């Protein structure tokens, strides 16, 4: 039976995704699942919840095998998992008055409350059991994972652990979408609907654990199918509206983006700019407003960065063959590629990658790149980050001069590495593992694993017919063409490290 991590490698729907769109916030869905945007902040609640589930899951496994962990062993399991998850979580934010030690103390008390409610778990039928089902009308399967399946008297019961800031009110379980989705999945798999129980452990001064029973039937399941299909239709139509009163706003990992969402939409209405996360022209970029400077931070207009680079390129007597620029949806980040004639190779042309931001997410910088002639695939090696503080256009021009001079070495390094990639052959199993590793590293989307491997095995250009690392790299960059500018930039940066395009040891083959 496949694990939930294995099921996530293929395109899928999940309760979490559907619930985000239907009940939390459509804009948050867009940032997370469509744009796959970098998180601005992550509440400590997320690694806390993962660690809490890991501790209870460990105890459930032991009970299922006829044993039991001690209280200290369960708390230790929480602490070990929380430390790992917290260190791996980007931009982790503790609540006021919280720190690592206070979180561990609270978790110990909450685990005590959960364990005090453990006596009826003696008939465990399944632990952390993943499922995959088809829902009529959905273009992808629905996946999920049951925390616990028990025999509750004469009935099979799905148990889901919840940590909550307060006690659940009466009737909340009867309205919860997760109970519907998971009961639906179980009924599809087994032919009968189960009981469903939420065990809610409160994050209060004196934590408690309350069990909330609920059940679902025919009409609940048909309603879910309609909801899921209508949500899919709206998503495919690009309907993403912010929920102005969502309970999730305070800890939303995309809060700053959402606060400027209206500016992008207003610009569309007024016909001022095309910022759909696609490549645009200089005219559109020039219309992007630059945020007001502060005493410690002076944002650089996107258009000034482009002008500074093109001016310096021309002073080097390099011919600009073509230019391509892109904006993120909110116009806050700009990416560009300037292709130049500075090369003697017939296989590729040199190009310069440009990036800039108005939201402090990335520093203004340049990168040496190659544009493969036969397919227009892009790849970059190395990068030069300019200073974030600029006092004048003259200073910016000077920094660009220094950066472009430094790119000459990066071009030579990149071309040398590419020649090495051409003579290094790759077996199918090695290629598969490499693609999965790239997805795990965030360089590509997990749903692209199969398409990238297919491109490697059956390349659309005969120049990549030999199974080399060069061919595999082009399979990645061919796939990246469908990404938005921001996602493509993330992909290229990831491939740089994975393939060693910056002359550092490649991480893909370790």
C-alpha cells in the first residue's frame, strides 16, 4: 500500500486543497497551489501540529502491535520531530511570549490530555493509512491519510486528532468538511460509511481532550461531489478572490501579497499592465509603481535596472539579439533575459538573467546564462547580487558594470560544465531518482516528474537523443517553459545547484 508521500508525487486533489478553496480563502489557494509562492511567514502551529501527530502516531503503532510507549518516550518523540520540522520551516514565527521551550512544555501537557483519553483505542484497525480514490467529474484522484481507524463498538470509526486554541462548540463536527471527505473515501473503498470522531486537544492553560462524533450519508456525499466539481471549474476559470473575513488571515503565509492584491487587479481594470505571471514588454514594466523608500531601504524601479543593464551591455559592444521580461502577478518581482551575441558556439547563445523585487523577497542581481539554439531552453550558472541600497542611477550603473565584468568568468565556467555534461551518460533508474530528488528540492513541481522523464526518454529534439546529463538538463528546462517567470526563476536557480552549473559540486548525484 502506497504511503501518503508516494501518492503526493502524482497530480492529485486533497481535502486540504479543497477546504482551502471552499472554506478558508481562494487567494490563499492561488498562492499556495497555483503560484506555489514562497511563504512570507509560517506560524509555529504548523510544525507543532506535525510533531503532535507524529507523537500520537508512534503510540498508536505501538498499541496496534500490542505494546505501549511511556509518557516520556511520547514527549521525546514530539520534541525530536518538532525540532526537525521547526528547523526546516521557512520564516518560522512564534507567538508573543512563545519559544522552543514553552512549546515543548505545552505539548507535554496536551499529550497528557490525549493519553488520558487513550483507553478506548484498544481495537486499532489502521494507523496513518493513506487512501486514493476517484471522484466523478474530477480530473485528478483524491488522496488523503486517516490518522487512526478503530473498532468503536459495532462500528468502524475514523479518528482524526485536532489541536485547537479552544474547545469546539456543539455541532462543529457535523459541519466539518474533512469528516465528509474522509467518510466519503472510506465508503468508496469499503462499501459502507464509517463513524467519524474528532479528538480535539486544546492549547489552553489546562489542556483537555474531547471526542466529537459525527457521521455522513448519501446526501452528504452527493453534495460533496457537486462542491468539488464546482470548485474545480472555478479554479480552472481562474476565480481566486480573497476572503476578507477569514479566520486564517492573521497567520496567513501570504498576507503581504494579499494586501497588494487589489493593486494588481485595479491595474488590470484600468488597462495599465499585464502582470498575469507571464512575460511582458518594457512598456508594461514601466507602468509598475515603485514603493515609497524608507530610511533603511530604497527600492529600485524595475525599468531602471533593465535600462542600466542594457546600457552597459551596449558599451561592451555586445549586440542584444532579443529581450524577454516577466512580472509576478502583483508586479512586485521582475525577471528578465537578455540574449547577446557574445559567443562563438553554434549550439547556444549567451544571455544575461536579471531579477529585481519591490517586496524585499529577492535582491537585485544578474546571472550568466545560455540559450540553447535548437529549442530555446534556458539555463543559468552563478549569480552576482548587487547591493540593495542605491542612492543614484550613477551608483546603480557602476554596480552593473562590475557585475557584467564578473559574468565573463561565469559564462566560461557554465560552458565548460555543459561540455562535461554531454559526455556523462545517465541510466534510466538514475534519471528517475534525479528527477524525484529535484522535485524534493523544489526545483520542479512534483506533478512534473513523469513529464520530465518522458521528455528525457523521448526528447522532442534529436540533439538530446543520447541519454546524457546534458539531455536530462534539457528535459528539465524544456518543462520549465510552462512555468510563470517567478517559478521559472526558482527552477533555474535550483538546477544550477543540482547540476553544478556554478562550478560547485553538483548536489543531484550525491
